C-alpha cells in the first residue's frame, strides 16, 4: 500500500482522536482494521464506519496525507472534466476528475500517495495531475451524482443527434408518440436532473435557427450547458407538456404547467413550466423549486441588527399591511416566507393566495390563483376574508381591486403581507397612489415597506486579500476614503465556485417604517423623493448603504454593487 510510510503518523492521530474523546479504544481498533483492509487513511476509515463526521477529521486527514482535502458534496464539480475518465475506471480505482484545464487535472483520490496510479493518470489524461484527498463515501456519492447528471445527458444527445429529422408540422398523435419515445424521455429527465444537481434555479430550453440551446441559471446568471438538433424540439416540448399536464396540441399560445419530480437524491421538487412561441419554435423555461427546502428566518436573511428589529416589529403587529418591493428575482418571496415561518403558530389562522404556490408551508392554508376559472388575487383575497383569518399573504398586488381589498383587510383587523414591483421602499406608497388608493387609507393601514435586491457574494473558499486603490473605490461608491480598508477580498476562482470567484448571494434591504412625518407626506400625495428623504433623515439605511457596508465587510465586490444597484440609481 502506497501510504504505509505514514503509519506512525497515523497511529499518533488515532491516539489523539481517542484522547480528545472523539473515538473510544474499540472504535479505534475497528477503524485500524478497516484502514488496512480498505487501503485508506485512519481518518477515512473512521468516517466510513460512521464513527465521526467528515468535518471533524478533515484537518487531521489533510495533515496526515500532506495533500489538500476536497469535500466534493459542497464543490461545484466541472461536469465536463468528470467525463475524461470512464465511470467504471473511476469506481474501480476510487478516483474522480473534478476540474481540468488544457494542461492540468485535479483528481479526488482515496489514496493520493499511490504514485503508480498518479503516473498512470498523468499518461491517460495527458495532463499534469494534482491529487486531492477525499473521503470514500463522499467520493462514491459524487461519482454517482456526476455521471448520472452528465453521461446520461451526453449519451441521449448523441443518440437523438443520429436520429432522422422530423417534419416541422406534426400531428398530435405523432407528437405524443415521439414524446413517449425512450430517448426523448431520458433526455428530458437527464436535463432536469442535471439542473437540480448543479443547484440551478431555472432551466431554459431555447430554439435557435438550427439548434436548441440549454442554459441553467446559477447565482442569478445564465450559463450554457448543452445543445441538441432543432428537429427534436417538438418532441422535447411535447414530453415536457405531457409531464406538466399541458395541452400538447397548442403551440401558438403561451402555456403554464407544473411538474412534480423526484431527483436521484430522493428529494421532491416542483418544476414550474412556462412555454412561449418564438420564430424558431417554442421556448421552455422551468423554475426549480425544492418541496422540502428549509425556510429562512429573520436571522438568516441578511438584515443588519437595526433592520432585523424593524422587520420583527412589523410582523408582530396584529393588523396593518407590510409590503416588500423589488424587481422579479430579488428575493421578495423568500422574505415573505421567512415572515410566515416566524409567525406560524397554531393559535393563528394564516392564509395565502399565490400565483403560483411555490413552497408548501406546513400549518399555512395556501390558495392557488387560477384566472381561467375566476380565481384571481382579488377574488381569492375576498374569499379568504370570510375564512376568519389572522394573517393573509398576497403573492402580489397587481391592480386597484386587489390593493383596495388588501387595504380594507388591514383596516379591519388583519395582518396583510404582500409584494409590489417598485424600485424602492418609498416607491410602494407612490404605487398604491397610482393604483387609485386614497391617501387616508394608506396612512391608516400601511405599517412599513421593505425594498430589497440580491448581490452575488465573493467565494469564501478561494478569496484572498488584495490591496485596493482607496481613491478609486471612494469615487465608485461615493464614500469617504477613510472608511475603506487597505485590502479587500477578491475571489481567485476555485473548484467550489466553478472558477468564477463568486458563490451564493446575499440580500441588501432598506426598511421604511411609516412614521407620523411620512403619514403627513402621504396625505399630501408628496413625490417619492420626499418620502425617501424623510425616511433616510430619520435613520433608514438605504439599499445602497447596506450594499456599501457589505462591500466594506468583504462579502460583496464593489463591481457587483455597481452592477446591481448603482446602475439603477437606487
């Protein structure tokens, strides 16, 4: 075995794990036996036997082996790199390529001290191999996960690429037959599985002149994943429509549907499907929603302490209306569900009317909007008022009728939570006025408004401190040069972030309570600038100010703040 030279070091590690109370003597004996049989390090054996979690012993494993540790379950794996080696070969030798360039390959290995295997990989890959040590369970799960998401898609794409082209005009029966053909079924399933595996929020299938492009939205931006011949789009679209219980004969009008999907990890997902007709065929977008995702609460949303205190004050009110504003994709629904999660008690009757119902919340009565049968936001809200509600969440206020009923509900002893499409918290007032709501009704019902945006965060795994040009940053952000630290973090790009240097997103908020001064401005139908000025003067942190604080704390890059907020003039 290649790593016998470290045996004494591993013995000391075992003794140390026992002395720390992490293992007992019997467990240590079992781990050493498994270590010898499985050709692995002691730390790997302890994890494989279920005695210790990976996070606890990862530092010991890295020190024992002298190689960097990789946790594949939390790493954004390069799915193209995975296919450089066959699945059977990876399983047999317990390795996986998780990132590669033209001249290098990063390989997760159970035994990176096996120099014979490393030399073999150098020759087979025609690249310089950089071994990383990994736990066995993590590696085998990653191999299954990666090959399921990529090989199957690639194989099906190759299979249908060789199939004969289809006539542009097909009968419904022909389309149904093609949609139920095995390669098409496998292609659609593998595309959905790949989107889930890569943590995408949306899957786009877009017809171009000769091909169909598949893109996934990750951390707010779209990245191309695959293409297939445009002649197979009708069958793919029909398959998705069948899964979403949509009308496959209708190709001239936009359609909506919903697909329940069980992923390879046995988790349940809802896919919200939308189709629209374009000049080269139907474009399909699927929003990926996890049924069993845990809901955020006010402590994890990204509020600063004063903002969190205001937010909790809003949702503790027995009546009134709280509005969350921002463009599509700014996280408004997450904020509302966090509020519902925090106030969800058996002593309260909480009801929602949504379009669509994105997440199922235990203990909350959720109604789906269906305009085709007359169930609009206004009609649903009117019905809910006869259901003895304490709290009502309206997915979005879009028109005068819905706004009027929501305000009346707030005035008659109900707490109403909803969203509006405006640029700022102060803009919520102007939007209600423009919808025809009388100023005196707004002043009597509105508790407060929240404006928000999402900013991509610097990858915590590959960030390094870099000296900054304080004068340049000062001009960019419009702040005093003295506030800027000498260094700020930047993401170099790593395996966990897909080489982009960014991973995940954080929200920035402005929370405007309706004070007596703001009520006077609303009563006089004052412009939004005056309301914003009054709120800021009385201590409201603006979204711009919150973003600047997150830049100075090293969470967000200045360029990202400029891209999202400053370009809008917020």
